[in-house]
């Protein structure tokens, strides 16, 4: 029978960087008791992203930070919106260049992620924040 | 009971810039009479984007335009595809760097957006266009 | 009646470049026998993307390659993660700047794509790969 479930994850970030949430999302899918279906994540913020990326070598995440620090540098004089500091507008741009929504199918009660895919909250502000991710699961329990 | 609804928003843009559509999308959700579910937007174009971003300070949108104008400049001699002018290929690239699909869960009949999140059509062409956004809502009416 | 279907497309890429999969996805929708609904694609990799873009002029795809080759150059000394060669980390960054998930509504048994929209697997590695795209379709058969 078709069913759905909605829950919210609260993720404490430690400032700029990646926080893996794959297990937390998988737990939401298990609690929804959906065997075949679709899991959608929505991050309710404009200065942090959701990203599916390599979960093996931590150098990948370090290189991501280095690349984005060069592409969208903090304190860039181009930006007018600096109300919350020199990392404020760069955090918005990094978010727009990535995304705040993800949708992953579910099969046999598990997220259909690839072997090397992990789901991350990518904090773009320098200070720690609490970030909310709404998790929606829809599908069949059979 | 599980139900769904499909509708299309026609958005008149005024050339390059942001057009907020949060209320239009919320209206589609209300008309679908879904209390708990998922709302998916698809923009049917390749030179404009859908973006969820800060809805408070208009300087944020101005800074977005300035950043993207520098990152993907009009008239860049790199580009061969200039059939519709010097903003043609940059508009495609801006679209690819952002997105044309969004999925936002629905709770208590409302989009689960964060406090500062608005949904925008971001026109990347200099001339005004009419843009179509297909809105799909699925969920429970109970 | 509400129904869903899950399938996997295996796409053989020829190294860096675009492979159109619009017809393959449309075939999954037809096989799912869904008239009105939602089709979600998830690419199970971290060095290739899904992209909806212009399907008419092949120069558009060539210009995309040229732009991304300049934005995220192979062999950039910034990168530490070079385990699989100088195109390894650039492939991850290109993937993050685009996306691995897409959701497109379905009406009258067909994907609600715009006239000029095609769905592509964009291979970011130089060598050919086999890429898996999970296709989830949910909706009504009536």
C-alpha cells in the first residue's frame, strides 16, 4: 500500500565544511517503512547546501573547499551584501552553485546510492550553525 | 487518500533578473488540496533557472547578477554558439550551473520552505521572455 | 490507481562528453504505464552528471566542454586528490557544479520537457565508463 512519511533532521555543523548525513537519511527511510519509493531532502537554508559526493578519500572534501574558496572568495569587493560578514554573500553563491534539494529512489528499503556516494550537508558559513533538513519518503510498504 | 495535481505557471520575465514565484507555487499546492506531500517544479527552458534563495535583502539578488556576469561574461570569445546573441551561450551555462528542477516537501498544506527561502525564476536572457513552470503535487489530503 | 516503477539504465559513455538519454527515460515512463505523475532520475556516480540542456545545436555541448575545461582545468595544482589522474578531482567538481538528480513531471504518459530540452549524461572523466541511472516513476495509470 502507498504511504508517506515526513521528518526533520537537525544537523549541527562545525563551521565551513562537510557533515555526512547518509545514515540519518537511511534511518528516516527505515522508519517510514517504505520498501520501494522515493526519498526527497530539502535543506531549509540559503547559505549551506546538500551534496552527494565521494565518501572515501577525505582529500576530496578538502579539495572542494579549496576550489570554492578560489572561485567565490570571502571578502570579494564585488559584493554589496555583507551584513553578516565577508563570508555572507559567498555562502549564498556557493549554495546556488550546488543545491538545497535532492531526490533519491528507494529499493528494498534502502536509498539507491552508488557505492562511493555519501550525502552531505555542506556548511558554507565560517561559524557553526544548526541546519534543518526536511526528509520526505513516499512509496510502497510491500 | 493519495492524490496528485499538475498545473503550469506562465511567468513573464522582464529580462535578466529574478522573479519571485513562491506565492504562485503555494497557490498550486492549495488548489491540489494536499496536506502532506511533495511539490516538484520543472522549468521547461534551457536559458533560465529555478532558484531557492534569500528573500529579504534585494542586494543578494544584485550580487548574484554581478557574480554570474563575471563568471560567465556575455560576449566571451570562447563561445561558438552565438545564434541568438552574445548572451545566448552564457544563459545556457548559467542555467547548467544552477538548475531547472526543484522538489519541496509539503506539510499542513504548505511548502516546507525555510524562513528566508523564496522560490525564483532567474531569467538569464537580456530580453523579456514568457517562461513555463510545470508544478506537480502529490500527497495525502487528510 | 496510484502505481510506481523502478528501473536502471546502463549508459556506456565514450569519455568526456554528452550522451543523450531522453528516449531511454521516456521508454521507462511508458513501461511504468503512468499517465500523470513524476519521473525522478538518480545517477549513481560522483564524476559524471545529469543535465537537461539544449538538444538542437551541437555547438552548445562543445561550448559547455570549453567553458568547464577553463573553469575547472585538468591538472590544476590546487588539487591533492589525484589518485586516478589529473581529470579525477576536476570530474568531482564538475559534478558538484551541476547535479546527479533530476525530477520531471509526467503528463499524458510523457515527460513534461520543453521543446528544446534533452536529458543528458555528462561524462566528466576522459576514459569511457559505464554509468547507472536509476529511474523512478510514480503516478496514476488513468
